[in-house]
C-alpha cells in the first residue's frame, strides 16, 4: 500500500509539476534502509571493507552517521553509495537533500553527487576552494565556502531548464537559462542511478560522512528548504498527513476492529504515513512510564494521549489511556506538525483477546510453561529444531501450570495507571472480575478456572496462569471468558501427555 501511495504521489508530481513530495528518506541509524517503506536500501560501495556507522556530532546533536572510506585510485577503490531513483522522480524535476562533511585533508575537486552514470564530468562538487558547484556553470562564490571536516545541509533543486544550490537554508548558486545540467539522461543513465561520493577519475574523490539523504519529486521552494534546515532530522516537508480508517484500528492481540480499544489495553493502527523511523519503546521509558511520544508521533484517544510501543510508516502499537467510557471514541494520529483526520471507533472496558505466535496464520496461543522452561507450541512452529531463544518448544503437559498472554481484561486491584510498569507485589495485580474468568477448551467441553488472571510485569499485558487439565492429546481451541465477554476463537493450545 505504501508503495502504491508513493507511486500515485510521484505520478501526480510528474504530470502536474506541483510542490515537492518526499519519496525517499535515509537517516543512517545503523542501517542503509529507508526510514519509510517504498524505496530500496542504499547500495554500499565498500571496496576497502571499512565503511561503517559511527557516532558523530551533527549540528549539535549526537547522531549515528555513515563513514565512507576508500582510496581515490584506482577507481575500484573508491567508497560511496548508490540510490535508485527510477520510478521515483522525473529525470528533470526533483530535489535532493544531504547533510554531509568531507574529509579535512581533502583537496582539489571532490564529487558529492552524480546523476549521469559517471559518463561525464557533470555533477555536484566541492571545488578546490571549497565552494559548492554543479559542474559546469553553477558555482557558489563569496563567503559560501564549505570547510572540510564540518557538516553542512545541502540541497540541489533540479527544475526543467534550471539548477539551484542551497547551503544551510540559503541559495548560494543558480542557473535558470534552460540548462540541461542535472537531467538524468535516458541514454546515459537508463536506470536513474544516483551515485554519492563516487567519481569517474582518480583525482576527484574524498572520504566523507553522511548523516541524511532525502529525495523529492518536484522542486523544493526556498521557504520549504529553510523550514527543513531549521529541524532537518524531524522535518515533515513534502509528506502527506497520517491516514487511516476505523477498520484499521484493531485490538493488538486479535486484530479485530470490534471494540478495538480498552482502557489500559493494547491497540494497533494500520495506515499510511503514520510516522517515519521504525522504532520501539525499549529505550524510551521514563520513571517506569512508557512514552506518550515516540519519534515525534502521538496518538490521541478522545483527546487523551496514549502510550506508544512501536511506530513505523504503516503501523502504530499503543496502550489506550485510562478513563475511557464504553461506546464511541475518536482517534487522531499526530506526526510532528502533521495531523490525521479524526477517526471514530468503539471502546469497551472489557474486551478480552489472547496473543498468538505469528507462524501458521496465528494458530497457536502465545504461551509458556509457568516455570519459564519452555514455549508451549509445536516443536516445528518456528523451524528451529524445537528450540527458540534457548528454550524448548513443546506441547503443554497435563498437570503443569501454563501461562498465556492477553490484553483488554479490565481494571485490576490494586489499580495500575495505563502505561506504567507494575511494581513488584506479592499476589500481583489481579483483574477485579477475577471470579468471573474462565478458559474453555473445544467449545466448552472442558472449562478451567485460572489460578491467576492479572497484569504481568509489563504495561498493558495481562497473563493467565492455569493448570492444564488431564485430557486427551490434541490441539484445543481455547477461549478466554471475562465477565461474560469471550475472546475470539481459533487460538489453539497443544496438549500432550
């Protein structure tokens, strides 16, 4: 879906020459993959084997960057990157944005960017004096030198018949006389490959570090470039607002849109342009509370902030806030300064759903032996020879205690605020309706009363501990019933004596 949206946006830009649309974004956080789906990973040219991700200070921030090494000669010794622009931008109507620095010992011409398949000397360079230039005929002058060893925000804008160069939010050079410079010539460069920091001779290459690379269909305006430069790593210029529908709001365990939201329970939003980086909350807890903003993304339910556990462009996982009443609720996603439309769904205080292992179409309950010695699942479920993360994979045994995991079981006594890691406590945090909790196996032919139903040591996640009944070997469709509300069927527990 994200690829389709990107294609449609690009097609519109190509046909109408409208404002720039961001089509690719790379932030080099230990990966050459795009931050958004729909683009290919950058290809590393790394003949020395020493290209690497390193930590550096960029515009006052401590960030990961990609360190490009190698040697100017022979040509096969040069390090760099390759981007695939085909089907992303028009050959003569695009913008490319970089934050980079050149090595402090570099002299002479130093190629930054090539769109001519290294078939001619044309390209974006630093000239021997340190001025930004698009060779030949577009050169900065005056005080606009780029010092070696210093990071700069550079944007090249290509419009039909024009090339414009910007450094740190200011226009430093332009040519608007109908020039063909910057055109990705179909004969020379049929696949529209963009080479970064690679050259066609042994005198115009230099080591570099790159912290950001973005590509836009269409021309960025000066105002847009200045907005980007003010906050480049979190910029949303050229991005559409987050988009999703009510059917895309689901319970995180069952993936059902029916009463998807429970106070303090996990829910998931599927959509487009929901965020940027793939990120989880593992490093974002503060004072034992989960984050309410993750990578500039917020989710509001009835105007109240949710707690966010995962963000990508197509999916958000979150814990709903407390104090929601049964019935209609509204959901809004905010990504930086972009805001979705208000989408309606429903909430219910109790709406049990059990988590499942992903393989085999989510057939099996996510469950473990209570003593932590095994995952309860068929031995071949993950194709790992009966072992997962050092623990055995096996069926449950009659007479042992097993744990299954769920969400949406309602409040606990004592109560724990949504998003908070529960403190250790004898007896745990049982749900207040614990006397009305039961498990049914195979259409209520077997009913089990759990020994414990309540919060785990993890926000928003309940656990149910129960004694496996002495029944025949088989796979049992297991349903959790809480206060008269049942989890969806189709979640199986394998049992074997």
